[in-house]
């Protein structure tokens, strides 16, 4: 070889990329393969990551370069579709919204599927029980027989009344962070109540009485213990517990 | 080709059943009761503690005669009765909630709740009985068992 005096570009390129520091990070992932017949187990992967990388990027690196069998959901990868909710270091987060550098990369980062829903494979859970609760609160506009000739008008103040709960992306981070939901699948869960709130407080909607009736059930809002896990978990910053309390208040004013 | 058995993935808990809406406000009233009775109990219990332990001669004044004297007045009968009932319903409803939240199997839930309701009934019945039938100087009792203020 004649060119052995040349600098090693690979080493320096690995350390920084576009001026961003790189570091090694270990992901401790809860694996489960239903076809193998084995119980779920932990597997560790160590990958090279940049300071700008999110947990999702590390998962991509593992899936694309290390172990293609790793299974997880993601669609938009930008915090809008709500596909990649998972339990990261014991907290429900969207993998696409958590930067690795914010998680203390010196220690292994644990990643599990969200709790309380049946695991299908690795980080993918069966969302059907979650959506069943969502459908039960009738998440659509219910109006009376008198259809206006023009559009249904709403003042900015009336719109602001339920603005917070319109932000829900149905990622199930809140519902699967709720201990009542973990032990009792009959509970509607925070996400269903948030979406009921979105219509109950909509001035154009006329189905509030029916929705309150449904949520007044034994498994409805009264099972909420106001422990704020859902508010902490929500990737959209919805004040979930506050919304649930507002639904409770609406029921009390209705009953007395 | 070998027969493949269909894959069954167990749900971590009871799957959602089609529910029948209960159409009663039972849970609502239970929730409101917990808040209301909590506020009343704060007044009743701290009043009770202050009058028994701090006011007057303080803790040294408490004896059989002190309790007998209090229950001679209808005010303290009502006060203690309210305290007993509210505390017992409040506490029982709270424990009922905890059992509902944490006992996953129906059998466990039934056993725990039965024990809870039995304890509730015994305490409330006995307590109520004592408050209303309390007689410090029962007729015909041995003189050495009676307190000093009883007529002999």
C-alpha cells in the first residue's frame, strides 16, 4: 500500500456528523415473538447515535442495520399520527418525540410496549380494546333535525371552550398509563373521555346528554382517581385530568 | 404439511364487554358523598380531638365518667353518631373503590367486599347501640364495678 500516510476519514466522520457529536447508546428492548412460543424477554442493542437523534432513529438503526425482526409501529415519525407510543424508561412517550440525549444515554434506555393492551409482537399492541372504548362515546357530531341553511356558526369563545381536547391523536399513551385501566379493561380510559369532552363542550353538538349518560356508567368517569398519569403522558400536552374533571362537573350540574 | 394451530394472544386483563348503561347516578352520588363527608368529617374529627385532648384539663380528664358525661347530652350523641356513620360509610366506600381497582379476580373481589360489608355492619350497629343505650350506672350491677358518681 502506498497511501498509508493518508488520514483516516472514517474515524473522524464517525465522531461528528455535520458538527453534531455522536455517542453510543444502549437500548434495552422488550421483545416478544408469538410464533416462537417463548415468553417475552429483554434484549440489548448498542448503536451509534447523534445528539439530534430521537429514540425512533435508534430503533430504525436497529431494524435496518442490526436486527430486521424488531417490530414496532410508526407512520409519520413527526409526532402527529400517534403510531409509535411506547414505554420509554417507564414513561409513555412517542418514540419520535424523545431525543436520546435527553434520556441519559450513559445508561441503557428501556423500551417496552404500552401497558394494558395485548402485545401482538415486540412493541406492537392490539389497539382494538382502546378503539372500542373510543367508539362507544360516539366521536362524531350529533345534531338535531333542524339543519341550518348556511354553516353551523360558532364564536371564537365557543371554539376555545374545547380547543384543548381537539388535539388528541389517539396514540393511547394516556389510557395505557392509567393504573385503573391496567387492572380493569372495562374502564373507558382517559382518551375516550377526552374525545367525549371534545363533543360535549362543542356548542354545535346536541349529543351531550347521551355521552354524559354513557360516561356516568360504573366504568365511566367516576373511576378516575385523578392521579395525573395521563396528563403527564400526553405527547400533545392535553390537560387530560382537567378535561375528565370538567366532564364530572357537567354530570353533577346535570344531576342536581 | 403440519397442522398449524391458530395463534392465540392472551389479553393482559378482561377484554371490554358490551356494557349495559346503568342509568342510575349511583357512582355520581358516591363520588359527591366522598367529597362532602370528607369536609364534614374534618370539622367533626378535629372538634372531637380538640375537646377531648386539649380543651379544659386536656387528656388527663378522659375517663369513664368523662365519656358518660358527654353522652348524657343529645349534642354529643348526635355529634358522635354523625362521626361514626360518616366515617364508616366514607371509609367503606373508599376501601370498596380500592378493591374494585386492585382485585382482579371476581372471587377475590367478592370475598374482600363481603368481609368489608360485614365489618361495616358490625361496627355501625354496635356503635349506634352503644351511643343510644349507654348507661353508666346500670341497675342491679355490683357496686364495686360502678363508677364513683353513681348513686348507691
